[in-house]
C-alpha cells in the first residue's frame, strides 16, 4: 500500500479515532470494545483494524478468544499527532 492510500485512509474519522483510542489506553484494545468507543459497527471496526495492520501501524495477538491490538512505534507516533490534532479541533 502506497502513501497516497495511507493519506486517503486517514481522511476518514473512524480510523483516526481508533488509533487515538488505542493510544490512550482507556479501553481494552479489542475490536468489540473499540467499536463501542468510536461508534462503529463491529465489522467496520475489524475492517479498519485489518487496514491499520496492513499499514504496519498496529499488530495483534490472540488473548484467549479475543484479538488484542497494540500500536507499533510508527502507529504510536501517528496516533499522538492525530490526538493532538483532534484536541485542537475540539477547542475551536
């Protein structure tokens, strides 16, 4: 996947909110919990998580029946910047 695909992907609200929520660590980082936090369906959340993994921004591992996701170092950097941007936009 190229940089143009990554850029167009992040224009969407849900991927940004997912990254920020994973980074904040306020919830358990698995699809059903994250989908509730970002107000998305479970299937939409799973689709986005797969894309985030394809972009090497998260990695996942099984924890029993759940698949827990964590940010990669690049994912942490992007999530922090997105979080800062969201904070600025919310203050407007």
